[in-house]
């Protein structure tokens, strides 16, 4: 039963393995941290980065 629930978690509506499955187990904080690093690499302004951080919290 648990195996079926896990399999369902990774499959999309058509029964195929979701291409996003590798991201489903990562905490949202990891995704947000990666987004912040990406924005810093794009040389976003400090104000932009500060606003993003404020909206997350």
C-alpha cells in the first residue's frame, strides 16, 4: 500500500513518471535558496534581493 502511494506521488495524470519528481522531495527552502543565488548571479540590485527575502518571510 505504501509503495503504491509513493509511486502515485511521482506519477502525473497519465501515469508517467513526472519530470519534476526529483524536485518533489526537496524542501521549499532549498528551492528558494537556489532562486536567491540565481538572482545574485544575475546581478540583481540589493533592494530587489531584500524585497524577495522579505516576501519569503
